[in-house]
């Protein structure tokens, strides 16, 4: 096959696309459940931490994030803002990590690695879902246009 068409390379039947969407929805649910367990595990292990993991529902494809604690005991501890998102790889996050004991820092870095991997998997899953839904919508519009122009 010298110049294959997209139909030769990807599933284009509506049935295949709907099946893929169902599989992606299941994957998304499993990933979110994993993330929710990770958040609960972190909060149980570090109930009075200067930051905590949480899940946002703002459609940024960055579902799980760190949030600075608003607890009075952590106010004014070097990081400029409290109760806001924080990236452990950013300036404020690095400062926060420096405050932690070495063993705790290693554990937090492991949580951060898991969080980053989880967000990547969720973002890719969400993007594919979005594109497949858009494909189905556009095909439906084309079908309507064809029917209207034929009749």
C-alpha cells in the first residue's frame, strides 16, 4: 500500500468509534479511581502537611494537583501564597520540599512522579475521547447535510 488513506489506518466505522469511546470511558474511570485512592492515601499518611494532593474538575487536563494548605500553622512559612495550586517542580514547590525531612521528601517526590504520570494518562485519554466525540458529531452533521441536499 503506497499511499494508505486514513480509513486504512484508523477505525472509522461508527461502531468501532463508539466501542473505543466506551473503552476510553472505562479507562478514565479507572485512572480517576486510582488518583482518588492516591489522594486519600496521601492525606492519611500526611494529615497535617503544608500541601496536599487533590483532584480538580476544571477541564484543564491536569486533574490532580498539589494545593497549599490553608492551615494556620503553615501560614507565612516562606511560600508566598496559601491555599493555592503549587507545582513541586516550581520555585515555591522546591522551597516547600526543602522544608521536609529527607525521607518525607523522597516520599513526596514519589507521589509527584505518580501524579505527573497519572495526569499524562488522563490527558491523553481525555483528548482521544474529545476527538472521537467530535468525529461522531461531524459525521452526523455530514449525514444530515447529504440527506437535506438529496431531498
